[in-house]
């Protein structure tokens, strides 16, 4: 009887694992199939004709995809610069200084996530239109940076909180100024967390659709917007290839987090 029960548990575990693998890998496999399907129509369960014609179309130097990719990367880089310029000093202040209502400040950075993004971006688009920056790269960067600060400030604060204060005190005791201590001791030790914060903001900006749609369209076209237009136009091959391109940086980021970001830093997020 116990053998039957153990076999039943093993079978149920195998079914659960298979279902989880299908839910995880199934959509990716479907994207991969569509990316090499030159012809695929009912009633066939698999593509009728395979090929790389659509890959060549996407990566053609004069195509819309490469231009949109360049725009997305440029906006993401600018977003990282703006977000880190604000989150590094803010994260240090929240981690090291005895600020009144520190918890309230931390919660304030989460407020953009507490309201429906569509309603926020519609009002932001109206304000930017009055300021004359709607439909510009500057407007899109500001929207992406405001969204990225939600994460970058928390991660930066955790990175600075993980730095041993005794090392800073040792530098101060041998005559280093507060500014020099920050740049030679604190910042290098917090660098993995700060870099992870920057990469996270970069990926958030690269994948951002809603804010770009309301603030940037039609003058600014990024890769997520190209994906949306391709999918709505029924060009599933281009949409699938674009989705796979957007997936690559996320995988690389996960590898970076697993390799470089220490557990003690992650434990201090929100602490």
C-alpha cells in the first residue's frame, strides 16, 4: 500500500512539474516557432514553411526594427543616468542619515505603483503637452525615470545599508574627508547594488510600453511599440522576434543578479 502511495505521489509531482514547465516554456516555444514560421495557417498545428526571412527583415539596417531598437537603447541609457543621479544620493541619505519620517520617504517612492498607470500617464501626457515636451525623447525619459525611481532608490538604499560603517569610520580616522570617504570606500563597496539598480532601470525602460505610448507616440517609436503595432497588424513573426530580442537583456540581468548581488544586500531592501 505504501509503495502505491509513493508511486502516486511521484506521479502527481511529475505531472505538476510538467505543467509548470509547460506554463514556463510553452509561451517561449510558441514565440520561437512563430519567429521562424514563414507560412502558418489553419488547420495545420505547426508551421507549413520554416525560414529566416522575417529575421532578415527585422535586422535589416534600414528597417524600422533596428531604428526602434536604437531609440529604445538610447532612451534606456538616458533613463539610467537620470535615475542614478537621483537614487544614489537619495539611497545614501536613506541608508546612512537619521532622517525624520524615513519610512514615509520610502513609501513615497512606491506611490507611482499605487495608482492605475493609464490614468497617471494620461494626465502626464496633458501636462507634457502644455510644456511642449510631449512626443519628445526628453518627455519619454522623464516618464521612464519616474517609474524607475520606484526600484532604484530602494535597491540603492539597500546597497549602501549593507556597507560596513566601521570601514567608513576607519577612513575618517586616518584623515579622509566625508566626500573622499564616500567615493573611495562607500561607493565602491555599494557598486554591485548600484549597478544592479541601474540595470534594473535599464530593463524597465527598455520594456516600458504604456508611458511611451501616451507620451511619445507618434514621434517616438520604441521596440515595445513596434511589437504592439506588429501584433495588432497580424504580423506575428515580427512581433515574436521583437519579443525574443526584449527577452535577452532580462535573462542577462538575472544572471548578473545571481552572480554579483550578495544575499546581505537583497536582505536589506526596504529595511
